[in-house]
């Protein structure tokens, strides 16, 4: 009798039948184990484990490899078997406690619950997988349909592009033919224009010759012809027929031939076609106008007028030329004489203008010199008046102050003389030194006037700059000294002992400020002039 393999599950785990529940099987196995343990307790030592070995041996007999392995197991040492049996006998078997039983039941319940949750989750996942697989199948079908449509669209697009290329080639061929025709027509137009311009030049020359001949013909002949034909046969300039308007605007053939290609977009071709249509319309309108004007010109009376001239032989014209030449020679002589006299008058006018300019410049220079001399004399008179005012102030104190002022003035004059001229070796007086300084100044002024004005202006700028720099430095020095004085005073105030005020401060009665009337001081005109001069 062959035993079944205990490691093989005889039913489906996912089956929900209660009779085949995994947990019930576990309980049955536990009961079997308990029953086996009870039975083993009652057996003798030598009787234990015999059925297990027999069962294991019968299981191994099913396979040849297992038989070999079982034979090897038989040869084990009996001492090891006895030792193992002794170890098993040493184990303590007792009753389970209630807490361990409850804990195991709890674990079993949790395992059962987790298995149920996992089953539900597996089922949900399987449903989701089926739905996703269905969706993937639908998407694949949609992609295949789109691919089929796209291939059809590409085929259609290729067909359309081939048709468009063929049509574009045909259109370009027609366009090139039209452009060639336009070129030929333009060449014809240019040749006609050149012929017209030549004929117009000849016509202008002929008309000019006719006018000249009519200008030298006698008036009596025109009167006779007018009586014969009933109107004057003199040539009159009429309005020019618009032969110039026959010139049609230049067509840009290069742009029409080279720029167009089959690769241009639809928008560019539309724009070009519209522009060309407009150009053709303008050309047609202009051609119609030119044709109408030319017909009007042909219908005019200028073509049908009789071309009558007084001169029939060249001798007549030569005789008139000889008379005109004699008259012209007399006129030329008169013109030459008048030109010579005019040149003489121009030279005289030029000389007189130059003389007048020189005289005016000399007079202006004299006026400037006189004005300078007057200003110098006025300055001297003013200085003398100041000196007289100073000397006329009376009293002994006035005399001392005058002497002091004279000494100071002498010192300053000496300093100026030393800087301008040199040392006073001859012991000159103050007046002599002043006169020498004035003479030196006049010489310097004359030298400045002779010098170029650019250099003078540059030197004045440099001196003004130095003067401003000096004033700036003096101002800065004054500010520094003032600041030092303020610092010194503040230090003195800080170091001074503090004065303690004792008692109550005295309170004075408030005084209403009085209104002060402004008194106008009358001054003489001389004093005003002096103040204006100094300040």
C-alpha cells in the first residue's frame, strides 16, 4: 500500500468551502498530534519512532534515489540514534495555558482575516488587470485605426503634392513663355522709343530752323500770305503731345523671371499674382490713353498746315546773313567799348572803396586812442581830487594821518616800481616813480595790442585762474583761522570755572520795541560819484 505525499495539498486553496478550509485542517492536524503524543507516552522506549521510520521508509520506496538514501540512513551509528532518543525523552510535555491558547487563537484569527483581506485585494487587482488589459486592447485597436488613417492621409498628400508640382511646373513654363514675350515686346518698345526720340530731336531742330527763318522774313510777306489763306501761317508753339507719355513704365522683368519658383508658398504666389494683375491693368489704361492722345495729335491741324517759306533760294538767306553780320559787328564793337568802360569804372570803384576803408580804419584807431587818453586823464584827475580831499582835511591829527598815509603810499609805490621796473637806484620821488610806472604800463598796453589776440586771451585766462585760486586759498585760510579761533574759544569756555548763580534771577519788565523811523541822508553828487567809483 502506497502512502500519499503529506506535502501535497489535495484541494484548491482559494476554494471557499468550509469543509476544506485550511484552518480546520490545521486544527485536525493539532488534534492528531495530541493523540499521537498521548499514544507515544504509553509506549515503551524501544517501541517509539518505529512507525515513523516505517512510514518514512515506505515513502522513500517510491523512488529509487530515495531507496539509496534510505540504505545510507540505515548505516548510521546506533549511538547517535540512542542519543537522539534520549534528547527527545528529555523534553517536557505539559498542558498549554489559557493565555497561550487565546494568543494562538488570536494569531489564527488575524491570519485568517489577513488571508481574507488579501484574497479580496487579489480579486480586485485581478479585476483591475482585466480592465486594463481590455483598455490596452481597445487602445491598440484605436492606434491601428489611426495608423491606417495616417497612411491613407500620407498617400493622399503625396498624390496632391505630385499634382501640385506638375501644375506648378506647367504654370512656370507658361510664365516663362509670357516673360519671353514681354521681353520681346519691351525690346520693340525700346526700339520705337529710340526712333521716336531721334525723330523728336529732328523735329525740334526743324522747328527751331523754321522759327529762325520766320524771324528774319519780312512782315509784308506774312500779310500777303494771310490775305491769300485767310489766316496767319506763322508757326506757333502748341502744347506738346504726350509723346513722352508713350513711355510706359519699365517692367521689372528680372523680378518676374528669377524670383518665382515651385517651392514658394501659396500666400506668396497669391500676392504676386494680384500685383501682376494690377500692373497689367495700369499698363492697359496707359496704353489706351497714349493711343487716344496720338489719334488727337493726328487729327490736329498742325499736320495739315501748309509749309510755306519766304526763302526759296539759298542766296536770299546769305544776303540776309551778310546784312545781319554787319549789324552784329557794329553791335559787338559797341558792346566791347561799353565793357571796357565798365571795367574801368569797376577798378575806380574798387580803389575808392579801399581808400575809404583805410581812412575809416585810421579814424577808428584815432578815436580809440583818444578815448583811451581821455579815460587816463579822467583817472588822473580823479586821483588828484582824492589827494586834495585828503590833504585839505585839517588839524594836527589830520597832518599826522596824512604823513602816515604818504609814507604808506611811498612804500607801496616803491614796491610797485620794484616789481614793474626794478630797484630805485636814483632815489626818485613818488611822483617820478608813478610817471615811470605809467609809461611802462603804456608800453605794455601797446605791446599787448600788437600781440596776437589768441595769446592775449589765453594769458588773461591763466591770470584769472591764478587770481581765483589765490582768492580761494585766502578764503580757505580765513575759514581755517576762524575755525581755530572758535575751537580755542570753546576750549577756554570748557576750562573756565563754573559760576554758580545764587538766588532767584531778577525779572525785568518787558519793554515794547519802539518803531525807528528811517532817516534819509542827503549826499552830494560828488560823494555819490566817489562812492560809485570805489564801491
